[in-house]
């Protein structure tokens, strides 16, 4: 009799779990939306950088002879000034005192521009600098002899 009761109780529990399991319905919905945030931010940063560094845009024109960038460009071509992987300038071996002053003044202006672009774009200053570095590397022609710092910190000549 005890085995029958145990078996009966077992059948009742199994039946109840099957019936009650059918009553529960969980519906999950997920919607996949494309993420355009990174691309939109990069485009906004690029646009801001183009405006901020318009005087250095040498893709379509030569810099004005009286601009400080003309001096920077000449120092870069002489190998006295290099470009860091954060789009700042650095004096290289053989840089004169005038080159070092030029680098310091230029970097102060560049940092001010980077900070302004970062503020207007809502991104960090370093992200803006890295974006400008990529743009500079595209603009500096191969064979120009300009020193640049790779992203891993090593130095090479274009």
C-alpha cells in the first residue's frame, strides 16, 4: 500500500508540474539596432579638427609663407622636428634652440586646439590627439623624410 501511495503522489506531482509548466509563459524581446555612435563621433571630431587645423591643411595648398606652420614644416623636413603619436611636435637630434622654441610654442597652440575640439565634440583630449595623428600621417607624403612616432612608441622616417 505504501508503494502505491508513493507512486500515486509521484504521478500527481509530475502531472502538476507539467500542467503548471504550461501555464507559465515568458516572452523575451530583443531589438538589434545599429550603433552609429563611434562613426558619428569620429566624423564630428574630424570636422572639428579640420576647422581647428585649417592653417596646417597642406593637401590642397601650401601653407602661407608667414604662418608658423611653414617654419614647422621646414623643420620637420630638415629632420629637426618629429611628430609624436599624440600629434605633438618634438625636437629631434640636431634641433637648434630656435627649433625647440618653435616646438614649444606650436605644442601650446596645438594643445589649446585639441582641448577645444574635445570640448566641442564631447570626447577626451587624447582621443582627439590620436585622431589628428592619423590625419597627419595620411597627409605627410612618403619619402618626405619626416620623423614620426609609431603607436608603439618607436620612431621611423616617412
